[in-house]
C-alpha cells in the first residue's frame, strides 16, 4: 500500500507468534487510566516487578518520563493530550508486537483517545481503570499538584479544571482506596492468567500444524 508521501509498508518475515513462543507469553498493552494520584505509577511499577518475578518480559511506560522525552514538545491542551496519547499508543503497540507485556500509566482522560489507542494496538489491549474519587486523590496529592491546581497555578488540571471521562467497560477495575497495592496487582495478574496471556500452548499447536502442512506440500 502506498500514499501521496511515497511510503510503502514493508513486512517482517517473523510473526508475532514466533516471539510469543520464545517468550512464553502473549504480548499485550496493559493500559492504566485514572486521575492524577489514583496510583497508576505505583501500581505499574509494582506490577512490573511482580511480572518480572514470574519470568514475564515487561516494560513500563510512565507519564512524566515520556513527557520528558518522546513527548517533550507537548503540553496539556486538549490537542496536545490527544497527540501524547496517540504517540504512546503507537509505541506501546510496537512493544506488544515485540512480545512484551507493556504497562502504560497515563491519566488518558479522554475516552476517544483510549478507544483510538486500543484500535492502534495490534495485539491485546487491556484497559485497567483505577477507580477512585477526586477527593481521595486530592488528599493523597503525592506531587502537590492538586494544591497548585486549586491555587490556580496549573491550568487544565484533570479532575479540577479539566474533565476525566470514565471508561464505560474497563477490562479490570481497581479501587485503590479499598485495595492495597499488592491486592490490586493480584487482581490484574489474575485477569492476565484468566485471559490466557501466559498460555502459549494453542500458539505452539498452531505452529506445529502449519509446519506439518508445509512438510506435506
Ligand atoms: N492500592 C493502591 N494502588 C496504588 N497507589 C496507592 C494505593 N494505595 C495507596 N496508594 C498511594 O497513592 C499514591 C499514588 O500516586 P501515584 O502512583 O504517583 O499516582 P499517579 O501515577 O496515578 O498519579 C501513592 O502515594 C501510593 O502510595
Ligand atoms: Mg504517575
């Protein structure tokens, strides 16, 4: 396929399945969404540790870190937030295609942006909603941002002066006010097991079947 910039897509000779079989896992984007202070970074890093401990290749993409590099040209206006999430969706999809369990921790306040990130993702996309009230987040205020936003020092602050659109049907919902970090991690890992993220037996059978067909032809 080509377009008016004379671009032509090329195709790898390696299938995502081949990488999954090496890694013993199916790659996925695990997309954490929630207000500032809801616990996305805390949970992503705890989950990353747990998954690595289970021998699963994992990588966490975190909000502020990405804004210091890949997205350092972007601010917090709606169109910049859209572009921020678009880039992260693309990068996360590449990591997942490489076979990793990618953890993304971004407020990602707009439903349409999350839906677009899911559509971009070539593999599994698992939406995890950190469901906790603005009040709780504001009491935690780990970075002192709510205080600044209330004082009018930060414009467009989600939950204070900018909207947060709740996911309609997240794959996993964790209330970080009621559950400890480890309980939240348990809930997400249980979900990954249930959906077969660590089970590559059907992929192995599929590969063997294709190999047998090739040998016959
Ligand atoms: N169950 C939980 N999961 C995640 N964070 C929690 C939980 N319970 C309490 N916290 C606390 O909430 C704060 C969340 O901060 P942070 O992870 O930086 O949020 P975010 O990345 O969403 O802005 C931390 O101080 C963390 O210790
Ligand atoms: Mg964070």
